[in-house]
C-alpha cells in the first residue's frame, strides 16, 4: 500500500488485536515470512510520555500504546531483545512511539519497538540491538510498513502488515 500517514493520523487509533505478518526482504532469512498475534492497548496518562533526565516530558514524543506479540522473530532474521509477551507497562513486549515535529503540522513517525529489554523505561539506551516496525500506512482494521533489525546496524529488514482479528 502507498504511504498515507498524515498530520491527522494518531497512533492511539491502532489499539486492538491483530494478526501480524512480517516478510524478510534482506538478511540471512531473506524471503521468509512469519505470522503471529499482536495486541496493543492504551498506556495510562503518566506512562504516555518519555521523560528527560530532569523529569520533564520529551517534546513531540508520546508512547500512546504498549502490548505483546508472539511472533517468532528469528524466522525472519530479526533480533529478539527480551520478552515479547511482557505486559509490564514499564517494560512491555511492544511499545508504540509517536514522534511529531514541534510545529505539529506534518505527519508523525509511528514506530513499534519490539522486546522488553529495548522498551525498559528506567534505563536510557544509547546503543544496542533493535527490532523496529515503521508504520507507513493505515487503513480500516489494518496497518503496515517496513521493519529493520540488527545489533550494530541493520542486519535484516522487510515489510509487515497487521490485520484486525
């Protein structure tokens, strides 16, 4: 699908239960596909914000949703960083980041970050492994985009789609 994220797109609209499909287009498992379940629920008001060292909210960044997945990342060559099924809102298996430019009139960047170790709220990470799904389109009951994963740089990548259950 063509990218259709606009300034009015809100990540919180993605809350729900989905069937997640990831396809590898590069990396050791290129051309492999994996399917799993994905659940996204709203964060409470306090947990929606990333905090600076002084405790103030990071401008333009929200974490409106968190959740879990059971997808087998190794089948597409992606890095698994901790428990994908963690329901702890401070170390969830999945977190949804929404980043907006300060002027707020451009489309947001919406990213699903996978793995409880990557999503720890009490640890500031400067480097390390990652698996991130970048949302580029949203339609009724589904969304999708591209993904990348690696430790020192992108080692695997592809595209994904999530369909409402």
